[in-house]
C-alpha cells in the first residue's frame, strides 16, 4: 500500500505538472491521453489518466522492453538471423514507413519465435463456471485454472526442436490461437497486443538500421522469473560497433538493454 501510494504520488504530480503547463506540441503519451476526448467530448479524469498510465507502466513497459532485450539477444547470437533481417530491412530503403516495417515477414517471424522464452509464462487465472471434463480432469465450478504459455510453446509436435530459435518455423506454417499464445487468448487476451507488436518492430528496425551492434559477451542468457514476467538472467549487454546513418546520439558507444 505504501509503494502504491508512492507511485500514485509520482503519477499525480506528473498530471498536475502537465495541467499547469499545457503544451499541445508535446508528443509524450500523457499529453496525448490528456488531449483525447470521449464520444460526448469529455476529457479523462485524473483517476482515469492515472489508471491508463499504470497499465502502460505495469503491463506495457516491462513486457515489451523484455521482449526487445530477447530479440536483440537472438538476432546477435545467430549471425544468419541478423543477416536476413538486415537484408529485409534494406529492401525498404531509407526512412521507411512504420506500416511497411510492421508487415515485413521475416521481422514478424523473428518477433514470433520469441516464443522460445515467452515473457508471460502463464495466462492470467480463469475460474471454472460450469463443471466440465478437460483432458480427463474433472473440473468443478469454482476451480481456478492457469494455462501455461511456456509449456505450450515447448511442445515438440508443434515446434520441432523447441530449444532452437528458428524464425523460419513461422514462415513455414500458421499456428492457431490454441498453439501460439504469447499474448494469452479468448476475451481476456492482452489488450496491448497490437501496440506491443508495432512498437517492437519499429524499435528493432530503427536500432538495426542505425547501428551495428554486437553482444558484449558470449554468455548464454537464460530466462529467470522476475515478478510477473520471465526475463533474461542479468542484462543483455550490447556494444555499438558501428554507425550507419547519421545518428542524433553520436556519443553513444555502448549500452545495456
Ligand atoms: C511483448 C509484450 C507483451 C506481452 C508478451 C504481454 C502478454 C500478456 C499476457 C500473456 C496476458 C494474459 C492474457 C490472458 O490471460 O489471456 C496479458 C494481459 C494484459 N496485458 Fe499484455 N503483454 C504485452 C504488452 C502489453 C502492453 C503494451 C499493454 C498495454 C498497453 C498490455 C496490457 C495488458 C492488460 C491490461 C492485460 C489484462 C487484460 C485482461 O485481463 O482483460 N500488455 N498480456
């Protein structure tokens, strides 16, 4: 409760600061949320703004950031993956449209095979409403069940050599929502799915087109539980080894994701 109070204070201070100094030219997410209007022309209340920011911070930020860290790891761990990706990105020319980036098949396949270490290992819990039998188990009303994304993504019959990062598997066949579910499923599926996929692809395309990156060490990175998500054990340290286009941050020489 104390921590929640501290977080609330930080967020409400930001909201007050934005209200005190309105600047429509700003493009940060809070400014955009504050300028949004409902069907009757109404703006969001402070509590609604706080709730939206909490969703973005708690459900949206770490999940996507962690998936990006895994993507950078695999792309640079496996030179052939990086090469194919760069080839595909180059085909779009300079300054590509984000929607063209979003549709790139190999980039999409790379993001899909992050299946190997799903950021969310489990679905959110479901409660059985009416008695039923599932794969021989009698499920009484009130029983709480939690589906395992991790185990589904490790099924050999669906994903041959499940321990291998192989984007091609997503080019060779299509998976049903019961076979591939990094964002969960059904009516409570992740509300941020499209946003996260779009963000990841644009960020990866931008980073890979601007910088030559390399893993800072050869360590094998494995997933560990971190709060609600599973994440790399330690940071995935990267080095900038070269720069392709003019970058506004030339002083950047190394970073840790
Ligand atoms: C790579 C990024 C992300 C992954 C892997 C991910 C994964 C998941 C998973 C597995 C669930 C549980 C779904 C279920 O039980 O069926 C979930 C729920 C949710 N996610 Fe995400 N998520 C990501 C990004 C985001 C973003 C960017 C947002 C917000 C902008 C977000 C907001 C939510 C919310 C609000 C729920 C609860 C939905 C509900 O209960 O109706 N997530 N997410």
